[in-house]
């Protein structure tokens, strides 16, 4: 393994492990402290803790109870997505610290939700943000890590590339 890849891996592995650990610990706590579909007000009118099992994909899409192929399909597609992300990352040439962090967050989040899908045939969601009666779909730490990683990746690949290109040309 080339020296740069070892350095990247040493940065990424702790982020992946911390993300998975924080995600799984938080979901275990929620499962122990809150009954399914129960809501605990944290900040009135803005933030609750809930215990929702999402058997579908992001934002509860395809969250239908009893449809057997869905969990298998989602487990398989998550594994494929992780493999494709790893292959893309290994072949990507302009890596920087932010891209390493972004990919690690996405991988950690994907693994955290994959563990739930394998263990419980669905993902435990528990963070419920809302304004009045309008609720954002419940989510978890893994979802937050994936979203944060995608945002960082977007800024570095699409908005940062212009400055990278100018720097190389100048």
C-alpha cells in the first residue's frame, strides 16, 4: 500500500469506527429508554426523541411492514453502495483531508444503518425535528453522518474543484 494511502486510512478508520460506535450506542439507548412510536419532548415545539423503526429507505420511503424482499434488497444495495464508494475512493486522484473525512463519514453511516438492517430488518430512527405540526422525517446519527459527508464531498468536488483547477493552471 503506498504511503499516502496508509495515512488516509489512519485518518479514516477512527472516523468510521467512532461514527458506527456513536450510532449503535445511541440506538441501543433509545431502544432501552423509549417505547416504539413514543415521543419524548426535548425542546417544546422544535425537537423530540422518538423510537421509530424505518424498514424503508431515506425519509421513510418504501416503509411498508411485511414486504419481505425490501429488507434483503436494502441490505444488498447498501453493501453494493459501500463497495462502489470504496472503489471510487481508491481510484480518485485528488484526495485531501476533507474528502477523506467525507468518505469516512459516509462509510461509517452506511455501516451503522447496515447493522440495523441486518439485526432488526429496519433502521432505528430517533431524532425528530419539527416546527409546529410540520415534522422533518425522523433520522439518526448514521443518517446525519451520511448527510454531512455528502455535503463535505459536494463542496470539495464541485465547488472546490474550480479553485483546484485555477491553482494548477497558475
